C-alpha cells in the first residue's frame, strides 16, 4: 500500500479530484469534509487531505509516499522531493495559474523595477518574494501574510504577491498586475524514500501515467480526414505530428455521404493534434487536398513509454492509444 497527500481547501482541490476521476482513480471518502479517503487501485492507495503548502513537507518527511500540490509551494517550502509529473491542465478548460506582483490601480508603477526602495509587499510566499526582489537589486520589506493578502493594502503593505487565475480576487479589490513571477501548475511529487523503494516507485509511476493520459487527451483532438490517395503525402505533411491511415482503398461512393464522382481511391487519415494548433491545421489539411475534416474529442492518450518497432503513430484499436 502507498500513501498519497492531496490538496484541501483551495481551488486545486476540485481540479485534483476531477483529474483523478477522469483517470479512473476515484477518490472515495465519506463526505466532502472528510480528511481521509482511499483509491481502489493497485491494492489500495491511502489518501489524506492537507493544505497545498503542507504537502511538499509531509512528502519530504516520509509521512506520505507521494502527493500533488502546486509548483509554487514546492519552491516556497524548498522541500527535497522527487518531481514526478506536472500537469499544465487538469481538464480541457483549466489553465496554469500565476504568482504575480500587484499594486493598487492608481499606483504609478508599471513594473516591479519602478517600485520605490523599501516597498512593503504582503504575500503568502515570502521566500519567493525575497528571491524576486533580490534578483532585481531592489530592497523590499516582505510582510508574511496568512490569508486575505489583498486586504493588507494600504495599512500594512503597498503591494502584494499572490496567485491569479480564473475569478481572481485581485481585480475585485482594485489591484493591478505589474509583473509575473512564476507560472504554476499541479505537480505530482514523491518522497525520497518512496522513490528509492522499487514497488512504491512503480505504483507512483503508474498513477502518474494514468493522470498524464487524461492531461494529454484534454490537450489534443483527433482529426479524421478523407483524402484522395494522390494527395496523401501532402496532407500527411500538413499534420503537426505523425499520422496514420484508418482505411485505404475506399471510393467516393463508399467513403461517406460526402463522396464525389471522379475522386478515385480515398484514404482516411487520422492524427492527434494539439488544440492550440487546431485552426491552422484544419486550414492546412484542406489546402493540401483533403476533402473534409472531422474533429473528435480525445478522452485520454496512454502509451507504454517503450519505442515501437512499427514506428509512426498508432491507429484505432491499437493498445497504444485509448480514445
């Protein structure tokens, strides 16, 4: 059995639970207020919930074998943990969050270098804050905040270092971002002792692979294109990554309702395309000769991690891809 620490009492809690559920690793607990839970996988994974800032430390100490927290807390605590995997998005709509420097909207500073020496900065990340101002050569008084950081202005601070993302509290408190210190994401980490234990390390890696398969699926779509055989090389080269044939030897009559006379043999080509490249890829594939393109959602992308002697990308039904 391995033990896992998950975040409690922050937006990361829901993102984490959604990610585990999408990977088939349901976290079962008596209620949403329970601090103990379990995952029925590979024997059983014992789960406990902690504040994100505590997780790197409890994992480092060996109290838990591995955990998931934000990258900012790994840096802030300085915990000696093994980085296993970072997830830039837990679902298709999630985005990384940022650690930022903000000032009141009427403040004259346009960036951190324009702040006066001795500026008072409230933050829950004093170590990150000190390193940031030290790198600028700008003296600053770091005021350690234990929550409600935005409320420290103006009585206790002139600026804040805080996280932003989604419905940020900064703009609701008339604060303006002038610098980004870090871009952060959920990060799976393991304790040094657990990582040296072969059995525990294998279990942690399997969990990471399942979580990563969901992340990879959320970041991509499956494009399916009908292509005249003569145009196949041009269409394949228009794809942003390796593609594979889902069917060959089709004709305009039997390749779908959109077939047109005189097209000759058709090939159905598929490829996994990053969402950020979707629009330009569709344009390029059509310009290269594809008759039409269909987009499909990808639930997950799982690979064995081993080189495949067949080369290229796997096709439908291939165990290397689960869609």
